[in-house]
C-alpha cells in the first residue's frame, strides 16, 4: 500500500493559501468589528456577538465528521477500497443530515427563549430572537455540506478549500461594509454575517464531490449507510471532538457568561478576547506542524531526537510568545482606542477593556509553547491525555471566572482572571510536565531553558520600555513609548539570538543569509 502524497508544489499552494486565509480572516474581523461598533454601539453589537458565539456550539452537531474524513479516506484510496469510501462518505452525510435536521428543529425554540434566559428587556429579546434564528438556522443548514471540506482535505486540496473560504470572506466583507454604510439595521448586518457558513458549505461540497470523483465510484446514497463506517468515524473523532468542545467552552462560554451582566459586557469582553486570539492564532498553530515530526521520531524510537526537537521548539515558541506579550502590553490599549473609536465608547469601558486585554494576554501567551507540547503529545498518540487536560482546565477556568465575576463581584476582570489562570495551568504546568514524562527531559531543565530564559528576556525588554515611557513627562509620553518599543525590540531580538536559538540553527540561518546575499550580488 502506498498513500498518494501531495507534490511539493501542491504543498506550497496548501500552506500559502492556509496562511493567506488566516491573515485575511483576522484583518476582516478587526475592520468589521471596529466599523460596526461605531455604527451600532457596544450594547447592540453585544447582542450580535452573543448570538454568533452561541451558534458556534451548533457546529459540534457534526461530531467532527468533516475533520475525521481526511484521516481515513487517503488510506482507503491507496488500497482501492471504493466500496468502503462510498460507505464512509454516505454515512458521514447521513450523520450530518440528521444533525442539521435536529438543529433546525430546536432553533426556533432556542431563539424564542434566548433573550428571556438573560432577563433582557423586550426590545433586546426581540433583536436576539432574530439574530439567533439567523445564525443557528444558517449553521444547521450548512452541517450536511461540511463533508465537502473532508472530501477536499482527503484529496490534499486544502488550497481549493481555503480559496473558497477566502472568496466567501471577501464577498461577506464587502456586503457587510455596504450594509453598514447605507443602513444602521442590525438585522441586515446579522443576516449578511450569518449566511457565509451555508454558502461556503455549498460551494465546498460541490468542489469536493467533483475533485474526489465520488460520482464515478458510486456517489452518496442512503442505502450505503453503514454501522461499521459509523463506528470508524466515532472512534477517530472522539479525542478531537473533546479538544474542540473544551476550546469552545472556554472562549465562547466566557463570552456567553459575560452576557449575564448585560449586552454591553459581552462586547467589552469579546473585543479583548478577539484581539488576543487573533494575534496569537498564527503562532499557536505551529504545534500542528510538530505533530507529524513527533510521530515520525516516535515511530523510529528516536527519543534523543524527540527530546532535542521538543526542547528547541519549546524555547523558540516561548521567545515568540514573549514578543507578542511585549507588543500587546505596550501598544494594545492604544490599538483599542484607534480600532473601536474613542468617541463611541465611554472612557471607563475603554479602561476596563484595556485591563482585560492585559490579563488575557498574560495567560494566553503560555499557550504558544503549550501548543508545541500539545502538538508533540498528539503526534506520539497521547490524544486522550491532551483532551482530558483541555476539558478539565477549560471547565475549571470558566468556573473560577464565574466565581470571581458573580460571587466576589470582580465583574469582567474576575472572569478574565479565571480564563487566564486556565491558560497558565495548561501552558506552564500540565503540558510541560506531560511532555517531560514522554520525552525523558527533566522538568526543571525544561522550565529553565524552555520557559524561564525566554520570559526573562521579555521581562527585561518590558522593564526598559516602560521605564522609557514613564521617564518623560506627559507631553513627551508618546516619544518615550516608541523609544521604549525600539529599545525593547532590540533586547528581544538580540536576546533570542544569543540565548534561545541553538548553535546549529544559528549556523544554518547564517549560511542561508550568505547564500541569498551571494545570489543578489551575482545578479547585480
């Protein structure tokens, strides 16, 4: 048996389109959120954020089918098992169709009682009814078509999937901007923002069905549903589904919990959380690339190589998270003002959001090295261990945040402390301990080289930058800030090069730079 691997060119297209989509999604979310806040204000947009965050839970109804298919179908194609492919895809379609019907059945009921559950006034409840109806209805209708992504991914056509998502994203962005410019109707804006999952699903299904050549091998038919295929799907997606649920429990769950205070609080908590997640999404996803490397080294019983790559990845990712922490602490509050508009938000609300941003960032940065550890653990087969850590920490963080917010009366800052503590527990304690037990590294050594050293460099850079900012009087504070940013950046870059990057890696980077310069000089 030989699994058909993508070509180097196809791999470049896949990776390039993936990063392009990530960047476009981040920029689109930031621009639309800032624009919509100026148009609707915190309270009305908070209602939309409440509905859209809740709709994310409906995506779990597909039981992780679309993400499981790429793990199974390539091996079946390599063995020429067309009958099993038809059974698997047909069963997957059956599961998602039933999930979609269930979603459509409960959507009107949830929409009707959603506003009452938060004890909002009649007008807010009316707005929420329609927004929840739009978002849940669109997600429910899109569920059967989510297998299109699975068909594309199993054919190594991530570039097609990403291109379709990017196209839908651009159309949504343009339509939403036009709607915001022409009208201040939250219902029109909500409908435009709710439709993309359905449109994206339809196009991806059409493309996936064609590219995977399903019609030639038997298509999709209800008579081909199979209990064996269902067992295969459920056995593969269990741990991944637990990890997804735990992530949503913490991120979307915290936003829904903020709604207990009022709709304005939803927006005030969502904005800092969005900035933190978006700013770290690219770097935190590096753990996915470590999984296959760890799997290969584990299969060869190369414990020494696994230990080396784990330690180096941990140190570099910690240094990267130090850069992010440095810039958000110094520039994050200023960005909030520029992004959302100082005139559209009360000063005390802006100050609260700035505080929440710092609290969440201080915890979330530890998930970047934590993501590396998680990727390594997933690669060596510790899926359920990772799933258990994610679920326990998410539930504990949400419970702690709720306690501090509602019982101790620490308001949104208390919720942020609980969520941040969950991030720190995973990234700084549990994942390093689990990683050490697998790769045979002593925990004190990993903490020293992989965590303390990079964050000590970050602490020094922050101290210098803050001293520069506050050493000058108020009239020159901006000058002091940017002098501090430049000085801190120099410390981060030089410290990372000297103390974090390994000797072999420095040598390889230096050699590569020399080669590039040599080519440039020869051409000139």
